[in-house]
C-alpha cells in the first residue's frame, strides 16, 4: 500500500509544530507504522534536537543535499535518512542537513528554488516522493513557516494532507487558513494528479485551566474560522467544536522547556496530560482522517483501533495466574503449547508489567483461584483499555476458574464473560482445547464464515461434560446434537451456529449433588458429529 505524505505547517513559529510532528512520529512507529520524518524547515532546522534521545548518530546529510544531488545529475534521492532507535516499526529522520556544518547556511542560501524548478526539479521530487511512499506508511514533513518557495513545495507539491498547527491568536489562525487556500490553488496548477487537501487543524498550547472563560471564547472563535477545513472529512453527525476539542494540545509548562518527547515518558497518559491529546492526533492520522464518528463517540476505542491496526504480538496468549494455581496453570500452558499456540505466563505482581508499552500477547487469560487478585484486575483493565476494537472482537479476555470458585464473587466485567472451569482431579486438556478453538476461530475471523461456524460447533461439542445433574438434561442435549447433525446435513450453518450456542448453555452445570452419566449412544452420536465436522474443516484447509 502506498504511504501518505502529511505536511505539518504553521504560519508563525513557536506554536509547537515540530514538537507535535516529532511526538506523533514516535507514536505511529510505536503502533507499528513505518514513519519518515523530514525536516524541510531549512532556515531554522530543529527536528534532530527532538529526536536526540533516539538518534544513534548525527545525520551526515539531509534535505539540502537532495537539491545538490539533483544539480550533480542524480536520477533519484540518495540515502540521507538516519534510522532512529525507537520501539515498534521503522522511524527514520531525514534532517535538513548535517548538524554543526559551518557551510550549511551558505549552501541553503545558494539554492535558487525557482531555477531548480525550471531545470525539472519537480520531476526529481516526484521520484523522491514515490520512493518515500513505497518504503514508509507515513512521511511527515516539517515545513517552514510563512509564505515562501519552500513552503509551497511542502504545502502544495509534496503532501497528500496538511496538519495546520496554530495557537489562539489572529495572526496564527487567520493567516494559516489563507495559506491553506493558497496551497489548494497552487495544487490546481500542478501537472500531477493531486486532489484538494484534507486538512487537520490542531489548536496548540491552549491553557484553559486558569482563564477558562477566555479560553472558551477563543474556542468558539477558532471553531468558526477552521470549520470549513472539516467539510471534506468530518462525519456530518459530529459537531466541529467537539472535533476541535479532540484536536487541541493543552499548554503544560513542564514540556515548554527544551525539545522533549513526552510520549516517551507518559506511557499510559491520563486525559489531562499532553500525550493523551497527542495520541488523539496520531490516531486521526493513522485512520487517514476517517471514522471521526467513532472518535466523537469513544475516543479510547478510536485510539485503540489505530494502535492495533498494525500491532504485532510475540504470543498468542498470556496466562495470568496467582501462585496458588501455579501447578494447574503450568499444565494448561504445556497443553496449549502442544496444540501449537505461542503462550507465555504472567505471574501476578510482576512489577515490570506496568512499565511495558508494547503488549506481548494478542489475548489474555486470567486463571482465577477463589477470587481475582488486585493485580489481575489491573492486568485485565489495562488489556481491555488497549483492546477496544470497534471492528469486532479480535482480541479476547478469557477467564478460567479453579473448581469451587464462585462466579458471583467476580468483578462485574469478568462475571459477564463466558467462563471455563478446571475439573477436579483431571488434567486441563478440555480447557486447553476450548481456548485453542476460541483463539483460532478469532484469528480466522476474516476467513470463510462457514469455517468459523464449524469451529464453534466443534469447540462446543468437545465441551459437553461426562455427567449431568439429572437425566432430563441429557434428553435436551441429545435433541440439540441431533438438530446440529441435521443442520450439517442440510448445509444450514447458521442454524448449526445457533444450536451450538444452545448446547453450550446446556453444558453449563453448577449442581454439586447426585449426577447422571452421559448415555453411551449420545456419546457415540456426539463423537460421530465431531468427526464429521473435523473432516469438513480439514477439507476447507486443502
């Protein structure tokens, strides 16, 4: 897929444009996107200062060298970008030039951009753009302020989209909007196929904690001025003022000193922290300015979906267990390994857990022994916060109970889950098989729905217990199994799925009194149906 070029522009300096770009770049890379940050503010370069903590070596060249490469006869861009040492996917910096180079100012001043374009520099930039968008998901360009030839390259020629960063004053607000209009007019004259910009307005450094009334007045004024920028991407159901509030970076004095990357320190930010707002801006970019209605309804789900879209996991499942259930958990993990899943253990109370920003496993399983530990609640809440996915239940939280654990004592968010339970005195094979089936069904959610219906039916048939509290319950199970067999015969997989849900409900028994063994003929019918379903699923994979 071709990458997207986004220019970060501000009419005046000192509004936090480079700060915003650098932090958004780190977030996108952390979330699994390939990112190139380009410092095209040649007269006042500074991105390398923000990336200093993750810059392994000083850049040897940069944007200014692209112009000289072209003048020297280069067909395309030479490699001047430096790979940064950040977590996640690729993050690279194409600096303005070599920091500390005494000849840099004179080299910049000698460049005649109008003359370069007369020499077909535009075609050279197109080749640069093609290479960048082939190698990166997002190319983020830090543009010069004001109105200039360089500004036109960054706002009209190169980008697919603009992020306009402004503060609450007239010269930043009104004049920045005028530059957007000029950029669209310039694009209409380009010999390249460029649609009109999608523009992301970012209100920066707003302090509404002291002068609340004045801040609200400026909110209203800013919304009125920038509302036309929302016209070609904001969902009609979303008010412009609400969206602008989501795209507002608060003024936090701590981060106003030096060039800093708060997203490296604020790993799980709270709403009042600046990294919370930076995450929102990064998520809008990751979503390609789409799904703004979801952002309005549930900001955390919107960010989680952007984070998970490219997220890679080392493990299929992380099993969290108290030490009291260590033995049975070890056996469960071994069974899951035998079934081909990549599984790891999380011992409750591991202090390194909360310091991790990258999640190891796609799914989480809590083994609960009598009651959920406070640590397991923390793990589960953290998992759910990062697993919100409006596209479907792609990441799952499982709850496995030791024998005798009272479901009614579980926290509400766990009590509503489907629970698995270890059988006393028996190895945890049935629990492992059920988890395996649930996980593999989720992983194949994009496959043929017929395959998923068969997987669910097979998983439910394996969970039928060997004993029931009374004989009449077995009669209902037998009727359901016969119905599932007929549904398979008729090819009615929707009915098969519905009956699987009924069978799962019937299989849940909680009585501790006298129990009735499963009839032999029912066991034979169940095994026969399960064998047919397994053969059908195997046929799907050939």
